[in-house]
């Protein structure tokens, strides 16, 4: 199974990514230690996410990973240089697993993605000076550190630049099999090397090729290069993807092949499913490691329990022996204490040897102990204590060990219960990543918008230009023009189409006009609003006056009301695809499956958008993962300009 992109895969993906030339960088994220995600926007195509995993892959993804709350230093540096920069060139370094992404924003920058071995990602300026490195380090041939000149890794031969004669020389010079030389020395990798041999009709195990065979091999190489990316497929074995290729390969003729619309999509599906599968294996491995740990702990606890029980029983028996031979023991201890008053320990030991005592086994003066033979067992006694005191000491120590044994038994039972629970636990199935599905945007989504609780479309301008467009292009007879009496407030149109407009819709339009005005940024809870008919709105200023872009003259009677600065942002689903909506609470509550309310506050819009996404995902349960896959920008579009905060509903 493919675990990393080959040089030929990179050749194909670089060709495919030419369609992204001209895209601008919105933001850069580092969701994992060795992974980078670049959010791009291309006119006419919209949002695309480019994923780069050092040492492994580079392609567009429909499964963007959640960005960390705190961006890494590397990601922040890339944002500094690349935000709003335009992608002007995508190229492969020779035939190596290195991709050069060149961006322009006044100055030129190159993002180098090294996809070999452990790999790396490096940002350089136009002269090749390193500005940022994902994983800084010094190596035998180069240094990947800040302010150093970027030096690419030593390059291998490019098979596509060799003539047939040069190709023959390379294949015949090493004494290796043709397939191995193509795979290793010329960087094609095993699968594509076998494909070249198969198509050229050359025995892959031969160690020499003729001129005619070299010509055929050269022709196949050119054929593969020109065909790469035209017919990308996923190769399946028993229903499981084992490889993806940018064209159909003869070496996979016996396998099922599923066509896909792009090589990026094929790579995306393969690597995402690999991560999904690896996550499941990791969970099973963690459970097995936990089981082994509990079994080892149980063995140790059982051993301790048996030791406490055995030693406790022995001590109680020793106490019994002392009492069974009480007079004898007391006599020996008393004799030893009196003898010690007149003789040294050496003299006492000598007298005991001469007496050939069958009771005293030995003396241990340094410990103050005498060992007696009682009932066929040797018993250590403290010479300084009486027989009763020695017996009591045995009983006390025995009782303590019995108490410890009870504690050890409880610990054993707890571990046994943990093992039972672990064996009954089914490994939690890892959550398959949610795929970001493209949705065709409606014409009105170029403006601020919502559908009222009476199902009437309400539009709002985002700036002076969109205010002009709304009035000149979209305002029709029978609509309602709404405006808040706040400097810089947007134009709001109720698209009634001549039908009567309920008071509830008018009030929602009032709230909408105030919430998306400067009243929000100023923290004002409410403001005056009015509505008029389209024929009362004019771009013709009074004599001697001037109207700025986005400004209008209102003539005639105005209908006043009050709007509030409170909005709701929610999620609706269309064919299981989540869509963010926002506007007055009553209107959003009618449509959204989950919503969160906002009021002016102190949280910056970027952080607020992340909070919204997390809250909504939590409220939606199993479908929350689909919401987590939505880009933050979709939530930002409905947050009024300025700071705010979430209010509980």
C-alpha cells in the first residue's frame, strides 16, 4: 500500500496543480507537527485547501483538519509572508520528491516541500535565504536553519532528460536488474519501474538492455509522462484501496480500478482512509497494552497477597510455639541474661558448645538474638525480652500482615474487575473525517442576507459598493428600503416583490440593519431605524450638495422603529451538507437545527467564529463533525464587524 508519494506521483500532482496558479493565500495552518494546510482562494473556483505533509504527500484536500486554537510559530511566520500572496508557479525539483511553490506579494517567496525520508517544509525569499523551517537542523551537506542559504538535497538522474543512449549506459553500468535501476537509481519507484518494463516488453530481471530495448524504454517513459494525470484511478483489492495512480497501469490489470475526477482527490481519499485505519489500530494497540499492564499488575498483587498470608501464618505459629514451650523459653532467656552479667558472648557461646545444648541453635549477639529449636523449627527470639513479650511480638506482626493481606485482596479484586471491564470494552471506532462538500452559492450570498420568519428574503450591503449595487440593480417596486440612523449603516432591502410585508419581517429587518451597523462595534444595544418605499430613495442630491458612493437621498415620510444589536448564527442541512446562516434570532430559529446567539462583547471575531463552530458542533451531536469541517470563514461572514460574545439561549 502506498504510504508516501513517489517522484512520479509528484510529477503528476505538480502538473495538476497548474490549475491553481493565480490563487491567493487566505491563511496557513499547522494542524499537526509535520503537516501544513494552506487555505487558497481562486477566482471562479472558490476555496481550496492544499495539504503538505513533510516526507509524505502534497495535494488538495476535501478533509481539512481542525486547526489548533493557538497557531504554531512556523504557521504564524508563513502567514506573515504569504497572507494574500498569489501563487505564481508550482514546479518539481528535477525528478526529486521536492515541490517548489512560488508566491508573490510585492516580493517573491518560495515554499519548498521536501517529501522524501522524514522531509521538511522551508520558506525562502527571492534570493534563496531561509526565512522559516518546519524542522530546523544541520546535516552533512546542508543546513536548514534561519538566515542560511537553502541548499536542495543532492539530486539524482532525471530519467526523462536522458537520451536512449544515456539510459542504456545507466542501465548497463551498475550490474543490477533493470527494474531495480529504474526504481532506485532513476527514482521511479517499484510500481512505475515495473510498469515501464512491462510496457516496453523488457524482462525486468535482465541486467543489460540492447539499444532497441533502450529506445522502447525511453518511449514508454515519455508516454507515461504525457499521460500522467489524464486518467487517475484508485486501485482496489477486495474492496480496499491499496494504491492510487495518475493513470491506469498494466501491472494492476488484475485489480479493480475506480476512476476519480482528479489525482488530488485520489491521494486525498487514500491518505485520509489510511489515517482513519491507523487510528483504529492505535486504539486496539492501546487496549492491548492496557490489558498487558493490568495482567502484570495482577500477577504482582497476587504474589504480594500470597506472601502476606504465608508470612502472617508463620508468625502466628511462632507465637504459638513460644507459648507451647513457655517455661523452657523463659528459662533459656533468663539464663542468658544472667550469664551475660558475668561472661562475654564468646565465653557464653563456648559454654553452650561444651554443653551440647539441643535447644539453643545459635547466638547472634550483634542483633541481640538467640535462635532456639522448638517443635522442630528454629525460632529467633529477642534476648532482651521475656518469652511473653516475644510471643506477643510474633502475634502483632502476624496481625499486621493479615491486615495487609486484606488490603492486597481488595486490590486484586479491583484489578480483576478492571480486566473484566476492559475485555468487555469494544474498541471505539475512530471517527471518519467529514468531507467538505462544495456547495453552489446563490446570487444573494454576495451580500449580507437572511430569510425572515415569514419566508421573505432580506438583503444587506457589506460596504459602499454593495450598497450601490443593491439599490441600483436589485431594488424593485414593491420592495422596502430599510436604514438605521447610525453613521455608516448598511442599506437593507426587504425583497417583498409587491406582496404585503408583515410587521414581524419589518422588525427583523430593523434588527438586521442595526446589528450590522457601527452600533455593534460601539456596543450600543439598540438604535432608531426607518423604512420607506423604493420611489422615495434617490441618488440625485439637492442643488449644491454631493452624495458619496453608497449614500442616498430619502424624500417623503419615513416609518420609524427601533432595532437591536443581537444576532443568531445557526446551521441548516441540505442533503446532509451543513450550511451556515445568520441574522435576527426569530428568523434563524425557524430554520436552523442548532443556533447560538451573539451580542457585542470583547472577543475578537476570529476567536468568536471558532467558539461558534465548537458550540454548534457540540449541539448537533453525531452530525457535529460535519460542522467542524466547515472553514472558519463561513462563520465569520455572519458575525457583525467588531468584537462580540456568545450568550446562552
